[in-house]
């Protein structure tokens, strides 16, 4: 889950009056021009980071990963679908779960619109999870997504790219994620989000060029980029200051319920029930 900047307002349903100084048009223009210089510095720095990212060394992929897809068994090479570049979204969706992580669903909502542009610019984008293919397909249909979604449940792919953890790893209290040792994850949190990027050359050799985890995937999350220019920003008001305070599957906003600290959505408990329903 991300930990973005918030407004500090505790009640997202009730906003106070203007929290900033109200000024004349001339003063507003001057303040905005001054801040524009910092925005330009950020843009130039982001451009430089992009150049440095593209210059990072690559590692050759030696293992033959096989996935379950609607077309049957496919390899990592097949996922390129005739293109030379492949972006994979690691979506938190374990083998025993029926619905996908709320945060990963939030990110996946940004894919439909960009997919045709990527595919016509030599880039394939595929979503990968450990859940069985039938479960993934049912959830994809419910959410109205059009991207390819394959199951890695019968391979080491998720574990090799450090987005899934064996129960015995979690029992130790330490897992390797986002290039660091992360301690004390909940024992039922066997998956975490990320993005991994690959290149396939004319000989069919595949190279791992980049992976990013945690907040590293926020640039691909369109809703956050809009919220970051809105008056109240992300306005995430729970104790953790993350998306579980408000984000829901896009077809669940009119229903009550909550999202726990592992990104799982729970329906509101029904009368006579002792707890929320999954």
C-alpha cells in the first residue's frame, strides 16, 4: 500500500472553508509562477531519472516460465505477443482468494485506456497473479477489464521476482521486497504488488530490464495523478494514510464495507452476523 501526502483533514465527508489565504488575481499569478519553477525542476529531474533508468544493466532470463492463459499454456516469451517489450503488473491475488486486492484493482483500472497505445508502440502489457485462471477470468469479466491476465500459480515466477512469499518465509518474520528486508508482514499476506519489465531480442533471448515495487508503481496510476492536482489531494485519512481509507473496487462504491491492511475488501456484516463478510 502507498503512503501518500494527505491534507490532514480527519473527516473526508466534511470539508472546512478555504484552508489557504485568498488573494488577488495578481498575487495568485505571482505565487503560481514561483511554484512553476519547482515543477520544472521536478520535470527535468524526472527526465534525468528516466534516462538513468534506461541505462541500467539488464539480466538475462534463463528460466522458462510457463503460465496458464485463456489460450492454454504460454511461456514468458509468448506474452510479448510479437512485440519486443513487455510490462508485467504483479497483481495481488492468491490461489485461495475469490476477489482481487483493492489496491491492485485500483491500479488495473488505469490499464484499459492506455493498452491500445502501448500495443501500437511495441509494448505489451500483461497482468500476472497466482490465482487459478478461472478465478482471474471471472473477476476480470466482473470489472470490465480487457487486458490479458495469466496465472503464475504453477511456476516460480512470482517468487523469483519477489512479489510472493512462501508461508515458511513469512513465519521467519522477514521477507525480501523492494530491494530490502521487510519485517513482520501479516502471515496471510503472501503477495505484494509490483511491476517488472522485459525485452526480447531478435534471437528470442529475454532480458529483465527493470522492476519496481510499493509506491514505485504510482506513476502508472491515473487516479492518483488527477488527485495530486485536486484541492484536497489524496485526502487519505486513516491511521496509515493510505488508499484503504477510501478506495473500493469500482463497482462497490455504493455499498458499505471496509478494506483491511492487506488490501482485501470485506462486505458490511449482516444482522445477526458476528463479523464482516468476505
